[in-house]
C-alpha cells in the first residue's frame, strides 16, 4: 500500500526529486524547521565540534536575514555580479600555486597562509539543505565560503576566541540569527582571562568595524587576490585589528 | 518506462529496482551503525528496550537453546538471550542445590564445580547480519559489556543463510525483516534452518488501526524522527527512509499469511502499543 501523507500540509507524493530546488535540498515543514532550529542549537552548544549543527541552525533561522542579504547584494554592482556568476571558493577552483606566489600582505597570499596556519580547507563547508529558495541557498553558501576570508581580513585565528570575534562581526554585518546566537553563547566556553580581552578590546572593535564596513558579501574576492589586505580593509571600512 | 534492470520495488516511498534497493539499504545501515543505539533510544524514548524484553519473555528460552538472531546487528537480542538463559540456569542450579542438602560437603562441592563452568547451560546464540558495520558495532559492544561465551557473529544474508537445514531451536528477526528485499525468501530460509519443533519469532513495526492514534503516530514519525536523525546522527535521509519503510511494510494479517505460506503452523501475532510494534510467532512442525 502506498504510504499515507503524514507531513502536515506538504503535497509531495514521491520523496526524492519532489520539490527539490537544488541538489542536496531537503524540503521541510514549518514544524520541522522549528524542531531543527531548537535541536541544532542545543546540539551545537553541547558539542561544539558539530559544525553541521551550526550550519543547520543558520539555515533554519535565516528566513528574514537571508532575503535581506540577497537584496543588499542585488542593489550593489559587484554583489549583483556575484549573484549572476555564482563563483565558488573551492580547492578545485583556486590556483593555490599562484596565490602562494603573490607578495606578502596581498589577500591571496594571506588567505593561503591562514589556511595553512590553521590547517583548514575551503572544501569542508556544509552545502545548504534546508533553505527553500535556490538563490537564498547560494547566498548562505557564499556566506560560508567567505567566512574564512573574514578570518583573514580581521586577522583572527580559528580558535574559540577568534571564532567568537568573527561571529560578532558577522552578526552585525549579516543579521543572521545564527551569528547572533554564536556571538552571544560562544563566549560561554572561554576562560575568564580571554573573556576580558574579548569584552574590552575585541568585541568593541568587531562591532565598530561591522557597523562601519560595507557589506562583505558584495566583494568579488576571486578577482581581488592581488589586492593588499590593508587596502581592502580600508576600502570596506574595517578598522585595523587591535 | 522500461529501462529498469529488474522488478520494481520500493525504497521508502521511492520506486527502485531490487538491486538498487539492496544497495541503498546497505548504505543506510552503514551510515547509521555507530549511532544506531542512541537513535533507537531517542526515537522510541527508550521503549524499544521494553519491546525487546517482551520478545525475550515470550521466547522464554531454557538453557541449551540454540538461537539464530538474524539482522541482529548490534546485538540487543543476543545479549538479552544470554542474560535470560544465564539467570534461568542459575535458578536451576539453586534448585538442584536445595535438593542435594542430604549430600556430603564434598559431593555438593564437586557438583557445584562441574556446573560452575557451564553458567549458560550450553545455550548459544548466533548473530547473523548482512552489514559489516553493524556487526562491527555489535562485536565492540559485546567486548565492552563482557559478553563472550556462547556468542558467535556471522556475516550473512537473510534471503540466503549460510547455515545447514534443521539447525536452530529458535529464529528471531527484530526490526530487520522490514529491510529485507524478498521477505518470502527470508521466511523460507527461516523455515529451512529451524529444527522441527523450532520457533520463528519476528518483532517489527506494524500498522496502527486506531485512527486518532494513527494520526499522532504519523505526525511524530514524519515531523520529529527525521529531525532527530539530523540532529543526533547528522543523517536526515536514513531516518526519512526508516519512517517510510514502516508505512510500506505489510500489516499484521498480511504478514501472518506470508509466514503461513512459508510452511509455519500456529502462526499468531501480538500487538504492542496499539500496533506500533507487533510480534509474530510460528512453529515448524
């Protein structure tokens, strides 16, 4: 017997290939999104190594912030181009050799240095699953890919402290609830000494930069590898790190 | 339509070929193996333990029983079986001791010694599963919990068991038959490997007939369980498959008929929790 439709309100008859807006898309009902948001928030706090939970939290709570971001991009010439061309920062698309050869202080050189120092790769980002709009799915994917560049621009490492600072910056910039939650709850796991540095120097700087800077998603980073980091900071309006 | 390489069947709510179905199910269990037990506890709020306990009580094995647990993966049924026969055996020994109170100390000590090394009373359980990952988790659990005696692990397919005819006293399949691609073959194999007088026991999700409960059950299954799968195991799709496969599985009466078709007698079923789960039983005569 064909299964009954048990998902409150959804019209699907076949599972896979149903309403799938992009590869990896899993359509969800509002109830499922709410449960996912709550569950992923708890799990992310309980086990900070569950990066997939942070990603899920971002997707399920971003319904207001993501359209906002998309519109900001649409109304900016460079952002508009990004939405059209849909560039992806991936090891396969980056010319690592060329970037390493760039002069010190350039975006490309510093980005590669950041990847090496922190032993991370741009390919470990989660693809979006629960965003129910194909363009918004790209926006959140772009945000994830640009996150490492944020570390580079802000000069923050990938330890807990550095991540929290970047989250504060991103919270101001994007308004994504996930960033706000991360910024607010991330410090819970820091020592008091680090908390002090965070509160007195880093967070105020991150907030000021976040407010002052233009939208970081409106930068076509792939075309700016040669640009010196400092010049890019000035152009965006990010104050020099303390 | 006609390029499918074989008969069409379902994988959850999808339509696939037999071969595709086997592969997809293998992958599902490969993915969930490590989190299988945690997920079972979360999804059923621990109630699956009670269901398995009830199965064991229904079986009521006596020491010396040879059990085949098919699709037994992480060992839940096998461990319960060993605990059960061990405690029955202990009670047996205690009763024996009571009756021997007129013997000399030396005689009592000798008989105690002899029985000490047979705490299971020669009972044995063979855990058979088609999935290497599930067996791996099961073996690790056994080591961790201290089960070694009377326990064997065999890689095998329920549709084509690597055992001889008329070998086992009891055959169990708990939450496994739903994932078998050809249920009729699995039932035939079960019949073949059981001794005459042997018992077939199947514990599986079934159909809820009460309409209100059915609605609530559906709501919980489709709205909550995949979310639990994503949050706990990072795997939405496997748990979506799980709830769909439950809906696709034959209801109580239909399964009873299939078991009878395989040659079993005195086939009966018992609903647990209004039919969310059912235990089917049959005998080879």
